C-alpha cells in the first residue's frame, strides 16, 4: 500500500484559508453578476457616476414610418419603435419626406412606460378639390361615427340628403329622403337638427323644429322608407321635450321633460315612457343605465348637486351654486369611469375617476377629483373619440386631461374661432380642429404642433375617411358667393396615395 502524504498543520491552515477565500470571491462575483442583471433588467444604468433608471418610450406616427430625431441627432430606428432611454427630457422631431415635422419635448420617467402613438404628420402641400357644388348653403351636414357615411342636406328639397360613401369616394352620392308621412307638414320656417347617430351607423336621430313645436324623426340611412316619427311612436308632446338615444341604440330612448324635469326611458318595443329620474336640471347618459345629472339640493335652494346614477342608486359627486348652464360628460377609458363636470358660472372644472368607488370606499367616503382646472366660466366640455382625453373650453382658453398618463394641460390658443363656431372639435382621438380666419387649424390635444391646413366654412364640421387619408370640408365658392363647395383634401403625399 502506497503511503499517503499528509500536510503539516500550517500548510493545511493556509490551504483552507485560500480555499475559503476562493469561495468568497466566487460568491461575490455571482452576487455582483446578479445585481448587474437585476440592475439592467429594471432599467438602471450609470451616467457620470450616478445611478440612472431608464424608461420605455413607444413612438409611432401617422403615416408610418417617420424618421426619429432626438435632441437634433438621428435616432437609430424609425417610428413604430420601442426606445429604452435614461430618465430625462428629450426633444423629439419626427420627419417624413413631403410632410411637416412633428415636434415636442418628451419627459421619460425612470421605470415608467410612455406611449406617444398619436403624432399626425400633415403634408407640406395641401390641395382642396371640389367634390360637389351646391347652389345654396346646406342646412345640415353630419358624418357617421365610423366615418363611413356623410349626409348633406340638399338645399332644394327639405328633408332630402345626399349620402356619400367615404369608403368609395369616386362613387356619386345617393339621395336619401325622409318620407312625407314621417315628418309633419308645415308652411312656415322649419329646420332639421342633428341629435345623434346610433351605434349601428345606419339610424340618425333628427329634431324637426317648426314654429314653437319640435318632433323627433329616426332616419334610416339604408332604407329611408322605414324611417319613423319617434314623437308619434312614443306619444310625446311637441313642446318641452328632449329625446336622446339610450346607450346609442336606435330603438332605445331617454325622454326628458324640460318643464317637469322628469327623465323617462322608452323603446320602440315598449313605447310608453317609464319614469327614470325626477328633478333633473341637466343630464348626460352613458351605457345602458349610467346617468350623470344635475338636481336641486334638497337642503339649500341656492345649490345644486351633481349626481351619478348607476341604475339603482344616485351618488352625489359634487355640490355647486345654481347656474344657467351646466357642463356634463361621462365616458369609460381602460374600464375606468371618468366624469367631467363644471358650470358656466364657475372658475374651475373637475375630472373624477371611478367616483362611486371612491364614495363607497371606507378610506375616502367621498368623490375626489383627479384633476382640477382653473378655467374661468367654461362653456364646453367633451371627451375625445377614444375617451383618453377630456376637454374644457372657454373661447381661447382650453384645458385637457390625459387619462392614460394622468396629466392635465392648460393653454391659450393664439387663434380665435370664426363665428358661428363656439368651440373647437375633436378631429380624432388626440387632435383638435377649428376654423380661424377662414382656415382650418389642427393641433395636438395639448395645443402643440398647430398646423394651418386649407380654407373652410366655419358653419360646418370637418369630415374624414376611416384612415384619415382624406379630409372633407365646405367652403364658399369664390366664383359665386351663394354657392357652397364640398371639397376633399388628401392628407397623403402623391407618393403615399
């Protein structure tokens, strides 16, 4: 048997110390590697010796792609990209050949995700082409919510419309006429006013005003002969009556008696109105059962309550002084319910998020606004088509709240609105438009990137096709001021058409 070589005690101690030191170094290296991996995975980095956390930025454009310039330097990728950037504020510039630049500073917050998918690039050169000439100014024009159909009331025949299919712009319009049996005959002055399109984009609710009377007519676009007189169907009075769709359904209605302040509901299947709410001074509905309304305070005659009804119970959101005009709107964004309220006599406007949940919360017990704007005597409120933004306005004073990023913006427009316009309009889910000095002006929801487009008549809203490739506007004829021209303007360069 071969003899074993044993180390002496001092050698064995030195060996164990070296072995332990090796294990310690390996453990430290693994720990450092783990920390570095976690550091990187959570978006941290080092900059000038300081720990900086990165954020994620989504950047897109319409049309796409566009070149990205960050702080004046060309970025490595184009739009429709994810950018991982150290926290900080950057100046971005989006460029595409033949289009106007889109610019804005963007603050990237460490560990956060920022999304800017709305930038709209307008062509440098815009040409308005005449689509149709009208011998006189149309009294009513309206576009369906899906931007498929454009109705233009014909000046020569009351209750008759040109129907344009915006998905097939080369096709001549068809004529849609409300049957004479549906609408009351009158020899005096009369007008048709838009109430709303139903969500099927086939039915349009119109208010027929004649003398001191008003009736409501449901025009069916695809089959005009099936149009009905809602006032007669529901057996409603011709005065002091306000009729609206319930949940945007063509066969369901909310009926408000402006004299008794009673709000009822009815349907074509059950036409007898059923009392829904009492003491309603103003209201806006959402969905099948939610109603935001103003009602007199039961304890103070100089006050009113802004209440939210969920179909079974009313919750007081806020109390305010009695006013001549109340501003109300309600919408849902990312499954959260947002409420926007103010009045024309206030110097503030309020945005609430899930106020009923707040009221029912044992911690809060009351509705607390997520945004308060200091805007004097607001006259208009509206959610964008996507409900991400809500707008308050008084003349050139605007305020918008971004529900996605939980930010509020207040700004003053440099342009004034041409009469008879009283407020700006939502061009899409993130852009505003107006007519000033006879020119269309478009801008981002926060007033940035204002662009002057083409001429337009301020009496009419703009219309767009479903891809926002073409814009439709009315403009007085230069050759004959009595005529009105329906124009179409491509929002794409020839290379992109």
